[in-house]
């Protein structure tokens, strides 16, 4: 959804680092395979010019694979049969290119097969840009098609769109009412019955929420179903989540009595989204130099969701970009952590705006082709350690955000000068000066590379970006002083 | 997470609580615009709400007052929502636990950027499933050992961010441990102390690896601290400490051990004793001599083994004396060919040293006569001779073998009239004792690291037998060990000549002990032999072991020569079907790996 606009952004003009390339890989296996292919002997006729990198990779067949990458986006094309995207050949080619050892000489014209695809791509991008300029909200531009599912074909009149939106709101309201009944029954019989009833009892409710086109409610129901098996203390957690679901139901059922911003938050929470095109057309664009603070990919088995967090240099505002893909493919949005992006951002309307989408990017002119720099040891720009706050301030930031959006599980913050402390009953991020500490979210144990954080700290203070929430702090990035992701490969391995 | 402390003491005293309440009331108020309801809701304790919810509102009336028209469960949920958001918004930090000490400084330079990325890739490959996706792509995990060795050669330290992955790799593969821990340096040990998964790093190998650093962490510990750690530390810490102390000052390390020796458990004594091996010196002899009377048989055996590796030790002298009584040089008896010896100079032969005159020796063809010991007395047993042979071996030959193995090799030259090792090895041995004697000499040569004797026992590669059966000379039971004692240059030449004469089929273990990268003429010999094997029409996987070895060990400079072999040749008559294509693929992979290794080397080169 949000990815389409980003795919046509300007590139950062210099030769990438290997980390940036590896971050594009859809999974660990592709990363490895790409690494193996990044050898001189494997490639012939390779070259780079402007935003294009191309080469022929000798595979097991008689005919070499034609691989071409458009750094603008980036976009990939390869004649191999792999369904991974980008495939290992594209990754290998880029890795060879990043190494800067002459395996992919700069200059020269792309061969015909590469030029053809690059040309097609440029043409498509040009059309899209033209469309965005005069199209305004674009097709289906009303509040209709709120699910944001493409909507390209829906060139219907606004009246029909309004009717559709009304129908959907009614269905969601019916779903919310049903969920309210379900919760009331549960409280009447006692939470202890939820333990006995097990998972199945919730399945039907979740299915009803899907029927009601309320994915936000469905996700909450699935979470409720999992709590009774989540270990000691589950009744309190179940009551908390039931209460927040109840709060959401009530909010949606009385939407017109809520302040406008809170109503927007409520709508988003039940699963109504605003189409990107509408967002860019109606919301105020905030231009800033946005520092990419971190990235986390997650999957529910059907969809991979990539989260990228930004912070504005001037506005100091946090922003969250989402990008989606089907399993086996990499979400298109690939901003490397540490990058500083001069761009317009449009926030989704909310009482506490966080999620945003990228509009126009400034800086290097589109399509301009600065000559590839020699392999830069300093990595990408903005590799300095960002400013952060202390433990107390981080909790206060979450508390304040919660005041506006009671359903927030966490709020992104940069913690400065904290020391990781391992322990038998969980990790802490300790602030040596104040003697206070934030516990690390216990759910991080299997998915975050806390030992990497420990190794980097060496027992001394570090800066850590992550989400501060009621379960504790979830580390995402640290700096050594270049950004280092703490989202372990273990997490990605677990999703396979 | 329990209900009481999601983050810490969940008081609702935080300043942000009122704003939260406002937001929450915005919802509850939507259904209940009554202030009194809100206030009664907020007074109920969270635990009371949970208790009511758990049992059900039918069984227990919750401490909430429903609004008119509202049912009790909804009122309970209203109250719970308010309480939940309020507690979350009012979370306070927890008291900080004491953190670990700071990691010691590591002054070594950081890796160049490209090498840093390379290491990340090599370590990632280790954990990747389904290896060998492409037959023509290199196996990165196999390159890790030499990458580590090369990085250590340049004296780099590992990037902190990759330290956990490096330790995981070393945990899984013992062959990586020494180099990985050297690269990891003091911070690896610091980290390993915090995570039980990595406790392997605290064992002896770690001490040795870190001791080779410019500033080992142990060296900074003051003597008092060292003594305290030695007396109170965990076993792993103590082994590491001892190894480091020994490396720094063998006598001081020994003193440390001697101080507590009598109170150590037998298995610990064995481990500590074994750790003396690397920095063994003649001054250790009194201690080892005393350990020969240890209560534990294994400790005694290890002490004897260490003593026999000290050629000047009293034990070595006792062993030599015993061996001397078992062997002698004679010239009587039948000779294989040539004229009969005149026997006139029998008495003077061993004393005047004239036998170095080869002609005389050849004419007389003296033989080694062997009379193995009749018994294994208590003195022999105290010196580490194991009295009971393994089944199937005669006990006298078993004792003899142990005596010869522990006898300093230079005594043989002394006893046999100044003859050199080569001459002694060539001497016939009477009564079928040759196999036993030579096998024992091989073990002695390996244990005493004598290049001269290893060379003599190996003989000439061209005439070396290809099979290592019982009939083969004793050296051929384990030629690789003998080769390992030779200088690397000579090793490469010997193996190259062997391959030129016998081909690759028996060369695998020999190649395994050659220094990497293979020096010329060895690399050339291997490439030629592979070329010949291809021309002979066999399939490349018959040589997959050698191919794998070649990928790791060939000098990358051979890549250009090999490039010519990557073309698919025309299928010839008599060749295995499709073999040409498979060979081309195998050579492609070989060339690819060599180029990758060259790139790895260049990345690590600081200039």
C-alpha cells in the first residue's frame, strides 16, 4: 500500500554498503546465497551506470541469468526462475558492486536486455508521477474504499463511495456489538471459564470479526485467545485486554460523540485505514530531515509487515512507516537505518499521530547519477549517534502518548546512556546516574539479539532505540557508533 | 508479566495519570456522563477487579456501581479499562540492578569495513540451512578457519557486534575455538562469563589464546588477586588462569599449582597437569617426577609422558637405559647378500666410529638385534609403562614399544656408532622385530618432534608404498603425523612428489597436514593430478574430498591456471557420460573459491 509511492523515490546517490544490500534480502537463506554469488568468477559482462547495475551470472544451466537492478526504488529483474524477490542473483550482484573491487566497473552503457527493462521502468514511473501531480486524491478518492485495497478500478461516483463506507461502518458496528456481548458473557461467567474453554471458543468470534470487516477487532480477539496460555498472571492480563477491547467497542459505537482526532484513532484501531493517495492530498506535508532509527519485520504467516521508524531533525517528531509483502518477498520499502532523508511526511490522522507515509523527497534530483564513490568506510550519511533521553523521560513519553491513545502498547524512544544488565529474571537497561532502570520486554528473549547489545556495550553506557511500553522496553537499534540492528536473525529464522 | 509490576512499582502517582484519565473518561463518559460513577470506579482496587472478573460477576459482585441501564460486566470492564490505562501511564522505573564490570580495553585495531562485512557473511552462512544450494558456489563456512587465522595474523580485534555470532560459531565447532577466542580477545572472555552458553571459552584454550595478546587481561591482575582467584575461582577460571600464568612465567605458574596440588581432586589434577604441556621446560622436572607417585593412574601416566618429552630428564635417562639393554648392533649371522663379513673388527666397531664409512657398513650389513624386556617391574610401572597390553598383542613387545617411545632419539646415534637416523632406519632388524621397533620409533619421533627422524622414517615419496597394510613399513601406518614434524617447505615437496608418483587417491591425509596455502610445487602437482583424473574420464565426485581441500588450501594464484579447465570439453570416447560438464562445474567452483579467498586476503591487508 504505502510502498508504491516509496518505490519511486529518489535514491541516495552513493555506492551502498553491504549491510544496506543485505537488508534487502527476503530471508536469511537469500542473504547467504547472495553472499556466495558475490564473487568475481561468477559474473561476466557486469557493469554499473547511473542508477543501474547489471551482469550475467553463470548458474547451473547453459545460459547465464540476466540480472539487472534499478537502484531507484530499488527494483530488480532477473531471468532466473526464483520466486524470491529480490533473488539471490540480484543480491549477489549488488554485493559485488558494493565491494568496489572492479568486479562491476562503473560507466559504460547497459546492454540491450537491461536497457529495455530500465526504459520500461522509467516510463512507468514517469506516468505515475504525472498521475500524482494532477490526479489529486486519485481514483476512488472519497472516504470510500476505506480498506485501502488498491482501489484503482473504482472510478465510481462519490455518492456510491459514501454508501459503501456507510455499509461498512454498519457492519463493523454490528461486529463491535457482538464482541461486547461476548465480553459481557465472559465476565459474567468468570475469566476462569476462558481457561477451560480454550482457544476454539474465540475462533468463532474472530471469524465473525472478519465477516464484520473489522481486522483490528479480529486481531484483538486472537490476542485474547492466546492470553490464558501465556503463563502466571494471565487473569490480570486477560482482564486488561478485555477492558481495552471493550473501550474500543464503546468508542466505535459512539464515534460521533468523540473528538475528531480520537475518533480517527478509534477508526484506525478497529481496522479502517485511509488510502495513501487521500492522505497525501489532504494531510499537511511535514518536511524535515528524517533520521531512520530502526526497522523490524514481522509476519503473521500471510503477510510480512515491515516497520521503519523515523525521527525528524527539526520537529523531533517520531514517525512510523509500514510496508507489506507476501512471504518470500521483501517489503519494498528499504530505508537503511542511519540514513537521513530530506522528505515530506504525511501523518495518518490520529489523536497521537505516529504512522505516516512518505510524500516527495528532496535533495538529490530525481534520476541524477553521481559517479559511484569509492567504497566508503564511513557508511551512509548520518552515521552519528542520535540524541536520546533517560529512563524516566522515556516512561513519561509513553505515559503522555497513552493519555491520547489508550490502546498504545508502546511508544518509540531513543534511550541514551543505559547499560544492559542480564539477569535470571530478565534483562534491564540501567541508568547508572539515577540508579533506575527499564526492564526489557520479556518477549524480546527469543527475537532480539540482546547479547549483541551486551557485546557492544562492554558494560558501559550505550544509546538504544526501541519501543517503551507497559511490558517493558523492546530494543531495536543501537549504535557502535554506526547503527547496529538488534533484531536478530533468530527472529527471522523463527518465521520460516 | 504479573498484574502487579508490568514495568515496576505501578503507582498511579505519575503526573501523566490525569491526562490519561481524561482520555479514558472521554470514552466511559460517552456512555456515562456522570462524575460520581467515574470516581467510584477509580476507587476500586485492581486486585478486587481481577478477583471479581476471575470468578464471574454472577458469583462475586465487583466493587463497581453500574449506571442506570448498564449491566454489571460492562461496569466492571469500564472500571478495568480506566485502571489499566491509569496504571500503564503511571509506570515508574525499576531500581537498577548492579551491572557487570566494564569489559577490559582491547587496543588492537578494528577490522577494515569490507572485512567486517565479510566476517558477518561467513558467520551468517554457518547458521543458514540447506547448504550447497549451488554446486558451483563456495562453501563459506569452510573458509571461516582461515579467515580467522589471517585476521589474527594481522592482529585485528573482532567487531563487538559480531562477537556473539563468533562465540556461537566457536561453540559449535571446536576447530574454530582457539582462533575465534584470539580474535575475540579480552571482551570475548568478559562476555562468556556472563552467558553460560559460552562457558567453553573459559576453559584452557581460552587462556592460551588470550595469553598471546599484547595485553592479556589476566596479566593485569595483581599477584594477590591471582592467588585469590586461584584458590577460590571456578574450575574453568582456574584452568584459564593457570595457562595464562604459565605462559607468562612457567615457574610462577608451577608454584601456583604446587601450592594447592595435594588438595586438588584427581580429575582436576589431570587437567592441570595436562595444561603444563604447552610451556614445558626442564625446570618442571622435579614437580613431574613427584607426580609419578600420584595416587591416580592417569595423573602418573600423564606425568611420565611429559617427562619423556624432556630429553634431559632423569626419566628419559632411565628409559634409555632400559631400551639400551634390549637392543644391540650385531654383525654375526647370515647376511642377505654380498660377501660374508670378516668379523675381525667386531669389538672396535662401536667405539671407533669408523662405521660411518658407508662402504664398510654395506659390506658388513650389521643388524639390530632385539631382546624385549622379560618383565615390567615396579620401576617401569612408576615411570608410566602400562603393564597390560591391549588384547591381541604380546606383552613383551608392548613393553618394548613403550620403552622405545620414551627414549630420547639421539641416544640411538650414540649407541650405534654415530650412525645417523637414515642409516639406523635402513638397518635390518633381526627376528621380525622391525615392524614393532619402527612403529615405536615413529611414535618417539612424533612425540619428540624430531624432523630428522621423521624424515628418515618417511623415506622417499616415490618409493613409498601406496597401501598402508600390515606388511607396509611402520611409518606408513600414520605418515601424516611424521610429515607434520617436517618444515613446511619440505612437507610440500614431499607430498608433491608423492602425488606425482601415486596420484591423488591416497593423498588426502597427507595434504591435510601441509601448510596453507600450498607452496609450490605442491599446488601445481595437485592441479596436474586433477587434470589427469579428468582426462582419465572419471567423475569429479570421486575426488570431492581433494577438491574441497584444494578450495581451501590452493594458493589463490593458481586460479588463473585453473581458469582454462573450467571450459566444458568435447565428450571423448570412453569418458564417463557428462563427466566433462561436471568437471567444468567443479573447476568453476574451485576457481570461484580461490578468487573469493584472494578477495578475503586483500580485504584484511591493512596496506
